[in-house]
C-alpha cells in the first residue's frame, strides 16, 4: 500500500467509502416481482466504477514481487466459490422445505442474454463488477483502513479488526438479496481475500470471481 499524506488518505478513503461502499446498503428489491438482471444494457455504472478502481490502483497499489503459482489459486478459489454457492442454495432449499423463510432472493427469474450484444454486455458487466469489487473490498478498504489505523496506533488488534470490518462490509452489501446471500458473500470473501494475500496479486481474484459469475449464470 503506497502511503501519501495522512489527510489526503483520510479524505479519499471517506469519499470512496460514502460514495461507493455505503450505497449498496440502501438497495432494495421486490423479491417477488423484480428480476435480478433483466435488461442487459451496457453497464455504464460498473464501467465507471472499474475506471475509478484503475485510478485507485495507480495511486495506492504497490506491486509485490511475490513469486507464486497463479493457476492453482485461481482454480482453487473458483472451486471454493462454487462450492459455497451450492451449499447456500442447498441451505435455502432445505429451509424452504421446512417452511422457513430463507430470505433468499427468489427472482431466479434472472433473464439470460438472448443476443450477441446482450452477451457482450453481460460479460463486460461481470468483468467490471468482479474487478471493482476485488479492488474495493479485497484490497483498498481493508488495507487502507489498516494503514490509517496503524499510523495513528489506535488499536492493538488492528489487523484482525480491519479484516473483520472488510468481511462484514462486503457481506452486508448483499443484504438486498437476502440473508443467505449475505452468508454466501461472507464465506466467498474469506476465500477471495485469502487468494489475494497468498498470491500478492489481485488479478487471480478477479479471474476467479469473473468465472464464477459467468458459470453461475449459465447453470441457472
């Protein structure tokens, strides 16, 4: 993590936090009528976020010369993400069979792309979405929060607190999809963050996340 002046780092962190990390907490959808994806137009907002994250990487990401195997972490992380997704889906169906509301977003009612242009928009959406989520949640939020806290030496267990904060923030950003989705996101975050820490690189996380999104859509 590149360090700048404390004041500038705090200002940028608060700006990004309130403009891009907080808004998902206020998203709401009608579980009975609203499809999760229904238009497949060009993802302007996600592309804008991806461009923002390129700027974040330019100013804050410090390249690590860590030599590790890359293909294996990608495959393992993707496998873990898919396994967690299957477990959460099974849990949702099990609770439903018991008459318990799982809170799962049931608009499975995801409309698949039905043309080449829509498929291209879909892939761009998944790629830009995976990219900015990995930059914001797996790298910037946790590492910058840790950097700010350690510079002020506020907490003794600051690393653990920052990791927990990152997990909670990412998981709760999916609350509009139901608490099962929150559980899914929380466990997925652990594997993606572990992949980043192990490889020292973000792109294996982006690739794993992107492949997971595409395969999940195809198998719906």
